[in-house]
C-alpha cells in the first residue's frame, strides 16, 4: 500500500513531468520485452543513467549482463561500443593511440572505443589494475588526456561494466576507491520459472535486439537528465539521508561508513527513481528503493565481507534507520 504522503504527491504531478516520463515508459516496456522477469533491475539501470552515473553489474556469466547493455543502448538511441577486457589489454587499447603518418610527417591520433556514448566494459575485472585505471579515470573526468592534449568524451557518456564474481579464476578485483566511481552496482540473478520458460521457448535474444528501435531522440535524454536535477528534495528527506550516512559511520558493523560522494549518489539516484514514477519530489521509499544499488558495493561488514551478504546488509540498514 502506498503511503498517504506518496498518494498526495502523485495527485500533484505536473503535466509537463508526465509528458517527459511517457518516453521513459516506452524505454522500460521495450527493454522488458528482451530482458524477461527483471523489472526492478531495468529501472535501476535506467535510473543510474538518468542520474548521470555509471553502472556495475556483478554476476555469473550467462545471466544477461551483456544483453541488458545492448538493449539499453539500442532503446535509448546511443552510440555503442563494447570493450572485452582481458589480462593482456593495454590502456591504449581503450583510449586510443597516435600513429606516425609517413605521408604528412605527423602523428595522427586514432580514437579508442572509449569515444562512444555508451560503453560496455565486459568482464572489467579480468584486466590488470593499470588498464582498469585507464577506464575509470575517463569515467570520472569524462575526458581523455594523452600526450598533453585533452579530448572530451561524447555526451551523454555512460559506462556499464560487467564483473564476474571475485572467486573465479583470472580476476583482478576492483579496489574500493575504484568501485566508488560506479553510482550503482546491481545483480541480475537467475530468472524465475516463468521468465526462464519464456527465454527457452521464445526467439533468440540476439535476434530481438537487432529489431529494437530507439524510443528517445538524441535531444530527449539530455533533457531528462537535466530534469532529474530539478526534482524536489525536502529538508526532512535530507535529514533521512544524513541519518543513513551517519548510522554507517557510527555503527561497529561496517569497516567504513558511506562517504559524502555516496550521499550525493544516493540523492541523485532517488531523484531519478522519483521521476520514473512520474513525481516531482523525492519520498523516503525512493531512497530505500535505490539504496541497495548505491550502497552494496561501498559498504562492507566488519565480520562478514562476503559479496553475497551485501544485499541483506543494506536491508538491515534500511530497518535500522527510522524515517523522520
């Protein structure tokens, strides 16, 4: 049941916001035709993009991580590039390299795959830390500086990185400082029985992806990202976010508390989630909806640092902090 505060907020949704969210409903509907049984993960991925963040998907091979990235790129009408990370990859394979041109007697810069609007960094933890850093610096700065020349990356610019579980062979786990560059981390998990039956009996997902059509124009996505920043956050909601941050810093359950950057990421994601619901103000349920995605890769238990324990850890955090 929706809270009275939420029902009252929905009753005053501006017409202009409803008009802006209509294309987003088309984006979600088309994505759900390919990625079956994962409505929450699809909404989280879209909220991450609307909040101008980058997404980390950590899961076993074969559950649809790569397909989700392809579907979002096609549905949003973004220029797409896939980078398959391997242990012998060099930073130049991502950023680009200058090659000497004998005819002109000059060096010409050849852009790497990073110069696209949506990047799929597939199995990012199979590359060495040096190569990982090249990608993550570009994510943070949204530009590439090589040989003294700074080259801006396209806008919008969004990275979806996939990561195999760290207990698999041949992986180089991302350190905490680099994990923090991702606004959200999600897991897809195995499909339920109904969704898996649809996968087994339906059309090949790769064929479905080729049939997808863009649901947004090149101008609409930046406008929607701009709109997210105008979603209202009441002082009481800020009190709630601060209480969550403070609890993680004071509790003896965590190795480290959530940083100010994590607080900003939480607010940005909650704003985007509110807009996906067609509201112009954030409510506590929005914060709770995105908190697992924002906090699960930033928090670690003092006693049980296992990755599979993180979702339960965040749910305990939600229960521990009362709504003002």
